[in-house]
């Protein structure tokens, strides 16, 4: 269970299925802006009741971001969290930001699809709670929220900006935290593809992919992962970016330049290549001069060799 600070700006309610695909990136983006966020660190939840740690996290927070996903309602813990968050919202100065991740709002409001099936299943053990959960799902859908669409990295940046604005409006007397690292500047209307941080992968997951992800996360770098095996257009996109004859694996691109140089390497198992990548990535990401123009690309079809 997470050992969070007694005070937090925001409590994150989410199903484990979004932890490594979305929630952890939102969490790190909030932290990079200086916010204290409560995020439960475990998917292993024993028993039917919400833990004291979770209850304290909600009670000690100024707001909540609820990340609804396809199987959110399958978790009785998530549903109990939702009820507690809504009670906190009704009885004190608080605000809620719902986020809809790969799920339609109407399915939540009217308990259709997975939401309807989950609540029917819960009747067997929690019939006394089901009606309250239904009412909570309807109530939260009346709160203005955001639907995840477009580039995930851009969405997260815009969400953090929206969160800062809502927090300032709700608590005008409070001094907002200072960002810990420079953030990408420019609005979505003026930003180009070079403003996005993208990780290109394939289904052949290796230690090299994990190593790069660890580097990105350790630097609080928010990025979007694109799997070239699932979506062939991503591979075409990569070829268009660097040219057919320049594609090799792995690849890391900043401002159209390969961070690892033009020499053939043996992938991330090469300590010097890894060191050079870390240094270059951190310099370009954190340097204010390059803050507007960072893009990381990687494809993992055949590690360590040119095509």
C-alpha cells in the first residue's frame, strides 16, 4: 500500500488496468508540476472494504481525478472510492475531474456494457451497495470531465494544465506549487509533432524497451507508446520521420537527430550507448532551449542492427 503524505492536492482513483498505460504518466506529470498526488501503489487488495490508507488519502486531499476505464466498475474498491469521493465533494470545498479512458460516458451513466454486467455480478455479494453505486455513477457523469483522445502525452499535459486552473479557481487563497522541471510550452493549436514524446515499440518486448522506459520515467518524461506491430502505420510514420535507409533498432530521435549517433551499436546492452542516451535525453528534455522540440522514437523489431 502506498505510503503517501498526509496532505495531497489530488487523489487518483483508477482501475489497475490503466496503471502502466495512463495513470502512472498522469501521476508523474502532476508531480513534475509540483503537485502532491495520492496514487495507490498496489493492485493487490485484500478484503471487500476500502483500506484506511485510501480513506485517509481521500479525506486529506483537495480534489480527486477519477479515471474511468472499461473495468472500473468490476472493482468494488473503485466503486467504494467513488462513493467516498462524491461524499467528500458534497460536504466540503472540493472538486472532481472525471477522465474517461477508452470508455463511453453513456455506458457509465446508464450502466451499459461492462458496467451493467459488473453491477449485476456484484448483486450476489453486495446487493446492499449496488443501488448506491448506481447512483454514484449517474452523479459523477453530471460533472464536467475529459475524454482521452488524440496523443496521450498531449492530453496529459493539457489535463495537468486544466487541473492547475481548477485548483486555483477553487482555492484562490492557496499558493500553487512551482513546477519541478520545465514543461513543454505552446498550445495544442500551435504545437507540432516535434513537441510530442513518442516511444515506438513492437510486440517483441525486450530488456532494451524496459531500459528506455525506465530512463524516461526516472526523468519524469511523459510519452506516448506506439506499437508498430499492432499499428503498421506507426512504422511507416517512423520511416517518414528518419527515412527508409536510416531506420535501425533501437532509435532515439531528438529534433530529427539520432541521439546515439550513426554508428552501428549492439543495443542498450552497450554501456557506453546507454550512458550517451541518458545524458543526451536528459540534456535535451530539461534544457529550456530545447523544451519545445523533443521527440523520442524507438522501434524494437530487431534490436541493435541496421536493416
